[in-house]
C-alpha cells in the first residue's frame, strides 16, 4: 500500500470514528447507576492486574494506528461484574489516550481519547488460539460519503493484515470471508477452531468484534452507536451482554450441553 493510499485510508478511518463519536451521547453518572442496578452489575474498583493487562493486550487493534505510535496509554474504566454462572463476566470500558504527529496543514501534534465498551468473559470451558474477528462493514451503495468511508476502512484493514501476514482466509467459505476479517498469529489452529458450524453461527451475529485467547473472550459492537442511536444505556448494556453470551455459546457448544442462561433470564 503506497504512502498516499495509506494516508487516505487512515484519514477515512479517523473520519469514521469521529462520525461515530459525534453521535454517541455520553451517559450521565446517574444513568450508569440506574442501568447497573437494573442489570445487577456490581461495580468493581479494579480487576486483578494480570487480567487487566490481558484484556488490554487482547483488545489492542491488530492493525495499529501508525499516526499515534509515539505515546499510547490504555486503561480500564467503569468496570462491572455480572453475576453469570459458569464463568466470570465483566462489562468494562477500554479507554485509550494517545498523542502523536499527524499531517494537518503541515506536521502537528495531536492528542485524542477513545472509549470502547467491551464485555470480557473468562470461561474455563473455553480454550481457543489467539485470534481477532474484525467485522467487515457492509457497504450500502446508497450510503454516499459514509459508504466511501466504510469501503476505505475495509481496504485499509485488509491491506495492513496482508502486509503483516496474519490474515486467516477461508477459501471454501467466501460468504464468511466477506463478513469477517480473521487475524491470528496461529493461522492453522485458528482455521481449525473456526469450523463450519462456528462460522455459520457467527455469520448470524452482525457487526460484532470478537477477540479470544485461551479462556479469555472479548466482545464489542463498534457500529452499535450508529445502528442503535435511540437505545438507552440499559438497553445497550443488556444487548452487549447478550451478544457475548451468544458468542460464548458458539465457541463452547458441545452436543448435549446445556444452553447458557440468557441475560434476560436473570430478571425472571
């Protein structure tokens, strides 16, 4: 990928992130308290340092933003424990503060912060090779400027993945390849783990970003602020927990095994 193409792609990704951020209303503290109480989320002052480090390491983008390589600080905020049986469940906000040089009417320094809500699950029944499933955004031909941004972001991620050599392709399942970009430092174990059944079931979970290694699973929905702008915080958190439950069920399902409890069932 040429330098010019790379800069255009980076700009497109930054524009897409700004587009999402501009439409995300920051919930007030009282709203967080109300939503947490409704979902029985228990606030946690701090996770075990080893688990915190593992979550941040696994959440880091597989394709780094080279414009901000000089300084990056990752932290976990708004940490809650969810009382789910059979595994340790957490709803966390991953906060990134980064500073770097960018081209904007000449070289300049820029500092920005990003926050991503993530559901982290530690399940001993799960054993998977390290991999990240990045949703490839579907492009609506009538989407105008946003469609162009999405196409550029997809192209950038694909090109960077090819350059790193971490892409796991499924030649026998082009539909899945169009929906997810799979990255792993262990391509053969990752391809084996994502068998036909798991790929088929994951294809029904639109727009989810999934990272997994060993017994640790992270699930987030980067497009949710656009697709579900009218949701309350409680509805969004409930949906995020439900997404994680479904992904965990896909990854740990065994014939004859009991289906894990739904988030909604906890209130009945």
